[in-house]
């Protein structure tokens, strides 16, 4: 009698894991899309943060912020709708760079806000670091 019960528990575990991965993909993708759209709508705050790091004039930073925002939106949409390993590797790389950048900002007190969500959502660097670490853990979970 153990046979069917064991198969049903394996099926339930598989369905639960699949749904968990789907939910994690949707959350990570939604955060990427929201961050990209918020930077597109109001790039000034993000440009101010970039100016504190990179010594460039306004227009190259504006173009760079638009390109970065579009890439961020594309990554978010790909994570949700076409979850291939390559997209997860890219998002893991992005999140790793974000974490390193935020650690640098926290240690040097460069800016109080990372500009990650434009002026739509004010988040401190420490809050955003916790958010990025959680997202990074989610992408690593999806990879393995």
C-alpha cells in the first residue's frame, strides 16, 4: 500500500516546488520591471547617484540611465515569461553588482538613497541592500 501514497507525496512536493519557483520568478521579475519603469519615469535621482560615482556630463548619464532602465525591464520580463538559465545568470550578476555597489555606498556615505526606484519609492541603502540580498538568494535558488 505504500506505493500510491509515496507517488502522491512526490507529486505534491513537485507541484509545490514548481509553484514556489513560479512565485519567486514573478516577484523577482516584478521588482526588476518596477525599478526599471520608475527610473524611466524619473531618471533624475538615479542620475544624481551616478554623478557621485562617474564624472560625466548630464546627457551621457541620461542616455545611460535610459539604457540601464530598459535592460532592467527586459530582464524582469524575461525572468517572468522566459525563465532560461542565461537570464537567471544575468540577473544574478546584476544583483551581485548592485549589492557590491550598495555596500560601497553604505561604507562611504556617498548618497543616502541609491535611486533604485527614482523618486517613486524612497528606500535607504541598507533597506535596498536587504532587498537585493533577498532577490539574489531567490535567483540562486532558481538556478539550483
